[in-house]
C-alpha cells in the first residue's frame, strides 16, 4: 500500500512505509484506536494496495479494478483521507474528476506489549485481512505470469535462526535498510523496472515455561542441522527461486 499495512513487528514498532529521509516526514505511530479500525477495513486495504502499486486513481477507476461500486469507493476514500492515508491530487485531474493518491510517510504500529486489548483486536483483524490478501495476490500473479521473464520474479524463502530480542530488532532494521537502498526517485529508475511487492514476517517458535521448545515445535537452532540436509534443500529446503519452482509498505 503507498501504505502497505502488514504484520506487526514482533519486537518493536512495525514499519509500514518509507523512511523520513525518503519523505521528509518524521515517523508517526498509529496508536489511535479509531485510526487502526479505519485501516483494518478490508476494502480500504485493497484500495490502498491498488493506489500504491498503480498510482493515483479516481473512485470510478478503483471501483472497476476492485469490483466495487463508486458509492462504496467514494466513501472509503473519504474515510482514508480523514485519517491521512490518502489525499486528493490535481496531477491527473480533468474537469470535475477527483483523483486520489496514497500519502507517503513513515507509519508504525506500537509493539504488542503496548497495545490495549481493543487495539490488539483491531490489529489482529488488520493483519488477518492483510496476510490473506497478500497470499491471494501472490498466487494470482504467479498463476498468470505466463512465460515472460518476470515469471521468474517470485522468490520465496523460509528458515530458522536463533536470536535474542535485541538481535531480532537489529535484523528487522537491517532488512528495512536493505529495502531503502533500492528505493529511488522515478527519474532514476531504469527502463524495464517494475514495482515489486515485498513482505517481511518473523515470529518466535513456541516455548514452554522453561524457555525450551515445546514437543513438536521446529527447533529454532536448526541451522547447523539444515546444513547437513540435502544440498538442494538448505535452510529448511525452502529458500529458493520460485520463478523456476515456486511478497518487499504501506506508503
């Protein structure tokens, strides 16, 4: 989504958008319950996703693209604008047409330890719809990729590492830094480039009261064991280029 709401960071505020250096705006924490509930609405998430990937659009354009009616898209656009997620733009306007764009910014969700019970419910609903929409879109685009070169552009990886909480925070920030290294103004983007959706998801394995993994849980310290597996299946055998076999915000 110029705003791509996604999973809440397990150890700190989730980053769901470009950095202040990219936007000139300071980070904003989305801790208001009404704002989270507004963002959790599935149709609004779909509309934000469309505006992020395809750029500015009218309510009619969004209605056609998402199979909605213009009354619904107009209402949801006004609600998104009310909470600062979209805004009108005259860059494409013709006559009385109202064009909307996703508002860039560094938006973060508070860590779960600071969320109220009501906020957790809103976040759980938001994440549930976001995860499902991401998976559906991944499968849809992969199915229809055909034989073009971009059919190989569906990398996917699974793995396990053993980390402390500070190390996991650092790991997450390094991931964000890597994304930002590849972000650039449209004028500097080479010919042939396409928008690539990226997602990051990490979570601790379940542990018992002593901190040890519960029976049946995948060992988090299994990297050494994985190295001894089939050479074609390192890191749980699922770090692979799915273009040949079998996705990286928000604004």
